[in-house]
C-alpha cells in the first residue's frame, strides 16, 4: 500500500482566514464536528492553525462542540480575531512526504493534526490523528493477509502431482512430434500415410497446447500459494472454494465476482 501523506490525508479541508472572528471559527468547528482549522492567507498559503483548545484557552466563556453560545457570548467571541489566538507558522507536511515522517512529527510535537501543503506552501489537505489510525488499521490488516492462509494442503498436493504429470505428458508429446517429423524425413509416405501423419501431428500439437496452458495455470496457482493468496478472491477477499481451484487452478476470483465481472462485460 502507498504510504505517502497524500493517500491518507483528508482533502479539501475546511479552513479560515486570520481576520475572521473566533466566533466564525467556533461555528465552523461545531458545524463540521472538527477540532482543528488550518488558517490561510489570501493566496491559500498556510499561515496558522487554530485548534478548539486554542479557542477554549482564549475565549472568556466555557465552550463546547455540543452546547451553543448565548447571544451575549456570541457577541464577545465575535470581537476576537482568529489571528490573535491561532498558532503561527505551524509545522506543516508536504503531500508527497512519507507517512511515517508525518506520524513522527505529530507524535514528537504532540500535534493533533498537520496541515498538508503542496510545493508552494498552498493548503492541500489535513492529516489528523484519526487519519493516522485508519492508515495503521489498513496496514495491520494487509500484514495479516500475507500470513499463510489456512492452507488447503490436499489441494496443493494434488496440484503439484498434476503439474509433475503434465510435465511428463508434455515431454512425451514433444518426443512424439519429433518421431513424426523423423519418420516423414526418413521414409517417403504415400498419400494416405501423409494425411494420417499430418492429422496425428495436428492432434499432438493441440494436446500439447492444452497441457501447457493447464501447466501455466497450475504454476500460477502454486505461485499464489507461496504468497498465501491461493484461496483468496482478489476482488472481494472472500474464500475461493477448493472445487473451483481444482477446476481453474490459476483463478484469482471467486465464482460470484467472476460472474459479476462477466455481467459487467
Ligand atoms: Zn470474490
């Protein structure tokens, strides 16, 4: 999975300008249920961060995301500007920085979020503790999936045995084709013999083609088995039953996903 900041941040974040009022900032936080606002200048560059805790520390009244202010309190909050109470020149992170760099900055600085900026310092997104937790969850689950899946041992044994058999068969087809060619070259054939030799050669070729296709499918299946993915549907991550894997060893789709894809065309 990609571990750049961009893949995990929240894009198009709610932001505010420094000359807006603390009341406007609080209203935005309440409306969107967020606790941090990046503060941007007129060219959308990040110049500060305002947190709910900053507001709580600065405003003369008790505030909460749940209880609205009364008229008088709203009047008081409207007199304070965001620029007076925000954190200036906050630590920011580039959208293309590795996620671990962002996590380390946040942990060491005890930041609840980082504004994400592009190469010109323009606000591009916001990375919160929640975003980091989701990233962690995704990674841990992905790791778990690469542990060997409950191995359908008899299926793998059967596939390995079939593979050995197919390899022998293919070698035999090869020898047979060789014989046909040599017979033709050594002894002149009459018309009937020529016809049947051609048919024989054609059939052998067909069988060899089928056998080598099946062999490739089994190789693909055994490769998937080594990665612990043999019985896992690539599309829905559900389990592919053994019967389907015996019939179509190289398949990476369960029957339902195969049908859905087929129906989509
Ligand atoms: Zn599926």
